[in-house]
């Protein structure tokens, strides 16, 4: 597609359930990023992939968060045993080249709004 | 580590007027990039303008320009001839050239009045 696509757009889950959020980056983009945006805050970095390799997962808040990009295109962010503090918008972004060069802009998806009841 | 501070939670401007959004940052990196992103209510983050820290010339994109003061670690965004479509959250962000993660400020909500 023309842009970064994320699904679902909205997700409601009960505390303790597992959720999976999907990101389809722009075709051919090497780099893929996940960010978490709490209400009224700026996005915060979660993890970075270069093709299928997860090069940085320093922003993942706990071991309940897991991300993968097995074929170097679509990525899934999984949250196990969800907690109320996981409620946020999860943004995915992709960029054309390897992520070590910040001169290549990141293109963002519309995000998934996750609400944990 | 890099931190970004936006001290104006909300700003308001009349249509056709000029408004300046403030941003300061702190970094130990010698080579880095600075960005302004726009996030409308639809949520998609859109890149407005980008500045490479080693370039002294301020970046300009049509009605959008920056005032980059490297010594003061200041990176303000000026929007000229404001339009109703400019209403959105504006985020200032930084990223080291050696890295990839964007570090965002908390944002400034811009209201444009007719």
C-alpha cells in the first residue's frame, strides 16, 4: 500500500488477556519501529527492526511485551497478560534505509488504540 | 540520552497570522537530527520539517520554518500564514545520527481560529 497500515484501529481487552497488534510497513522499507503513546504524551520508543532482525528492544516496558518481524515485512507487537497501564496508542513507523541514519524520515501509521478494562 | 522539552501545552493563532512553537532539547551527542511532527486528531504523525544539527542554515518547508540555535539547544517552529488545517498537536523530536529512535517532547496543541 501507499502508507503504513496498522490493525486493528481499536482494541478493547480485559485485564489479563493477550493481544496482538499488526503493522504493515511501506513496501521495501528496511526499518520498522514501534512506539507507545500514552494519553496526552508524546510517543515513546519501544523497539526497532532492521529487516527481520530486532536490533533494539530497549524501550519494551516489561517481558510481557514481545515484537517480531519474521520475514522482514509485516510486524506484530504482542502484549501478554495485559494490565491497565498498557492502555495507550501503539504507533508503527517505517523508513527506507537502515535505521542508523536519522536523515531518512520515519513514516507513521494511524496507530492502534488499546484499551484495557 | 536525549530529552526534548516543549513548554507550551497549548497555543492559539488566528487564521493568516504567524505563530511560533518552542522546543528545547538536551543531548550528549555531537551529531543529531531534529524534527517537527504534526499529529491531527486522526492520529497519523506527519513529518513537517527536519534539521540536521551540523547545518547552520535553518530548514524551511513552504510556510514552515525553524529557528535552530545550537548553542542554546533551541529548535522552534514558525508557521506563517496559518490555515485552519494547521490545527493539530505538534511534536518536537530528536534523534542521534548513530541511532534511530525518535525522542519526542510532550507536544503543543495548536488551535487555529477563523
